[in-house]
C-alpha cells in the first residue's frame, strides 16, 4: 500500500522527498512537520518505516467513518487533546524508545504559513529529551484540501524536506514552564529557518524567474494598479514588458549594462523594470526628490549613458534634466517608445506569452539586479548593487515569519527608488501573486487613507513621519480592512504607535533595515512582538556588536542584561557591493559583514533596540549623547503646539565641551526653558539639553518623509555665515 500510494503521489503531484536518511534515527524521537493540508499524513507517511506512529485527535476521529478509518488504526496514536493526560501518554510512549509524528501547530494552517506552536511539544521535548527531526511540506498549501485562502491548484508540485537530527538545547537550570517556552521558541526558529533555507534552494533563482512562475499560475489576476485605477493583469504585465524589451534592443546600447530609470509610482514602473531584466540590463533607479545636483552626481557615479523617464512626469514634477543632457546622457521618454509599439507588436507579445516567454533569463543569482542609491540624509548618496539572490533572500526571509496570503492587497505609497518601497512594496507582492496599488506620493496624508479604504487593502507600510501624518488626517474607519501595517526607515515613536492603536485598533509592527540589506534586517511580527523594539533578526542573518566608547547597554531591559555596540550584519540579503570604489573597497575588506553605522542594543530575547546612528551621536564632555533619543523626547513633549509641530537636533562644535546640541523647531513660541524641562521629564541627563534653539518655517525632508539632517546642517551653517557677514 505504501509503495502504491507513493507511486500515485509521484504521478499526481510529482512528489519528491529529501534527506529521508534522517528518519532512520532510533527513538525516542519526534518528527515535527508543518500542517497545511489534509493530505499531509500521506506525504509524510510514505517516507516512514512501519514503527513510526502518528499522533491523532480521538475527538476529530468521531466526525465520520472516513475520519475514524484514517485516524484510528495501528499506525496512529489517538489522544484526547482536551485531556491533561494526553501529553503524559505521549511522553510515556517516547520514553520507551518510541518514534512519534506530531503536528505541533495542532491544526491545519489557515494561511499556508506556520501558525503558533502549542507549548505541549516543548514540554514533551523537555521531559523525554527526545531527538527532533523537523519537516517542511512544500507546495501542499495549494491543494484544494487545505484551508489556505491561497490560489488552489488541483495538482501542484509537492515535496517534503526533512531536517537533520536536531539536539534541543539543555534547560536543566530552568523551571518546567520556562523550559517548555524556550524549547517551543527554539522549535519555531528551526522550522522557520528550514522553510527559508528550502525555498532558497528549491525556489526560483532570480527575481524575473520568480515573477514569471507566479504569472503563469494566475495570468488573468490583477497584479498592479495605480492612481489612474487602470488594472494590469499578470498577462498584460508580461506582454507589456515583452513589447518594451523588443524596443530596448533598438534603443539601448548593447555595451551599456546599466540603464537609469526615473519614474514615479505608476503602472509603467514595473513594466519597465521587467522589460530591462528581459533584455539583460541592470536598472539604476534614480531618486527624483533629491534635487538636480544629487541626481547629476548619481548619474556620474553609475556611469549612466541612458535614462528612461516620462515627459509628462518630468513636466509635472518640474524636473530640470538639462544638466544630465549636458553630461551626454540620452533621455528616452516612454511616450515616444509607446508610439513606436504597433498593434502587431502587441499581438506578437501576447502570443509569446501564450507559448512561453522568449526573455533573456540567463541571469545568475549573484548577478546585479538593481542599483539603488542611499538617501543621502547624512552624506553624498552611495550606489548600492543588489543581486537577484539578495532580493529573493530578503523576500523569503520576510515570508517565513509573516503570514501573507494571495488575497492580501498591498497599498504602496513609498517611492520605488527607496529600497523599502521597491522590495517590500512591489517585488514581494509580485513574487507572491498579491495585488498592489502604487500611489503617486506618500505625502498626501488625507488622500492615502481614503484610497486605502476605497480599495479594501490589507497591507500598508511607511515611516514614522508618514504614519503620524495619516493618523491625523484619516477617518477611524479608513483602515477597517487592515491586516498588517509595518513601519521602518526611522524610529517609530511611542506616540505614533499609541495613536494608531487608539484610533484604528491597529498595531504597527516596527522593523529595521538598510538599503544595503535589501532592506529588512529585523522585524516585529504577531508571533514575536516587543513594543519599542525593532523586532528579532530574520532567519539567516548573523550579527555582531563592536564596542563604542562611551556607550553601554541598559541592564534590566526585558530579561537579563543587554549588549550594546555598533551593529554589523552578514547574510545572503547583504548587498553585492557599492558602485563607489572607496566605499566598496572598505565593504569588501569586511569579508561579507556590513557595518550599519548604527548603535543598537540586543536584549537576551534577541530583540533589537536602535539607539541611533553613530553619526547622530554627539560627544559632550567625554560622554556620548544620542541625538535620536533627544529628538524622540522632544517630538512628543509639546502637544499644545498642534500636529504640524516638528523639531530636530543637530550637533555643532563647541570649544569647551567638544560639541553642543542645537534644536531646530518650526514653532516660534518654543523656549529653551521648555526644552530643558521636557528633557529632564524624559529622564535624560543634562548633557542632552540643547544649548541653542533656532526656528525655521519647515524642516527639510527626504522623499520618504524623514528629516534630511544633512540639508538641515547646511541651512544652519549658511544662516550662521550670513549672520556673521
């Protein structure tokens, strides 16, 4: 029967199993798979020797004769899940050298992702010291026999991947309750990591390949929509990219590998991106909010000879591209390219999609996929080369800890030249097959929530500044369909988090990342959430902390002590390198480690707490003072000034104490006395009190809403020179 069943599974689902040798281990041993369909017992069972026993629910077995036949027989271990003796009976069996198969989720997944693990499994491991083998069932969530809302397929490709034999960590010094909790967390980390590692080995190797696989499964499904409300299906997306790729053969130099892209959040952006990949080109995505000088510097840095843009966009955004043309850069306007695409070209593109794409898919995983430019908030932007492996690794790292589904609807108002907006807001939904709305600007605080409401979106993200702006303007019912809201790129303030919770009943999940990390490094999720932190590190990411003179962790945060220092990270999502020669040489010398330049604390539970960028620390009288902490304290201390109030803090040289703090506010009524009282009320030392206060009409900001501290320092320096003159 087992041989026949395996043959049928191979015939219907192209079933394969990997690392079955791990199942030959002697008991006591627990086999712990994920649980995504009613057929999971078959996929696992055909790989097992006869003495392996499945733990089943005696209550569920009473539903029908079929349930009784499958769940009560010589290959099962029926237990009453509501009985306090259920775990005891399983423990007794294991202690006799038994081998048990147990689904630690205790139910079918409702999302296709790993759900919560019952700590009874941790208790079993603690009491029996059983060895552990985990299993990842890949592809079964698409079966009609699953409860997942993901797009079903009658005959998806299914495989089972067994881990090696795992030895759980010792917990002799802990109480039973602490031990079962720690072992359950350990088990979840193993299962999450196994899922991510398996997808990296057996999933698509490049971003266009991953998008193509998704598109072939759902060609008629809407992939992208923009403010024109024009819907682009996956079939139309691929056909449009195919038609443009034909034009690039004629318009782009075969010797130029990088091509500049200067476009806003519209349907045209993903079409252009895919078309350049189809033609084997590397898109260099330019930031149109930084001004002509920075735009020119980025163009020189990436050695761009061609920039693809839109005449309509350039006119409406009032961009001055004459300096680029003076550099010899050719501007290709999409309006002109579209005029060259005939009806016959479009028909040919659709036909190629029917018979299989003819794209150039000779990309290798480590080939550069995109060039992005850092924000430049504290210096000249750097050109970051991200490979296909970098982007896919980060997408899969996030998918391993977040239960995103095919029917989720993303709302992306973050600019696509920003890594957060590109990877999380566009590539992730395209790879998973979800819908995404591309909104033209994140600064439309009143319009964005209303659009989110009208489109019934479920996933939203932005920076602290943007989230605060939306909360002030939105109606309490605008985010009624929201499932997930993520914040990154700057520190999430407690006031913003509380406002969202009170007004919309939504928890903001804060994360941490950088363009060089594709971008996500750590993330809070419902399974593991600690308010005030930036979450735990994603699977596959290593970290180390280098001591910083004058900065120490604060013992007592969470459990145990903390570690603090300058954060360095390493993993498959870390960039290939910089375009800047000097910066790239420095990065390559670290042997895969990326120096974030941020000072952080990591507590004993693995949660990351951002203290601030090292450049945003001032050394005053020999002590290090975080400018970010001072800004956080002041930004919420003066509600009487209204929602438009903003304040920033910068450091200036001081002949006596080394450096001094200067506060820059938009409120002319604010005084240094009020600032001093607010700093003390927040528990900061006297060294954190600004010695000067300046008022300006509006703080300079980047396209993501973050304060542009570099520009602010330049403004103050110019005003000082003018005053002296």
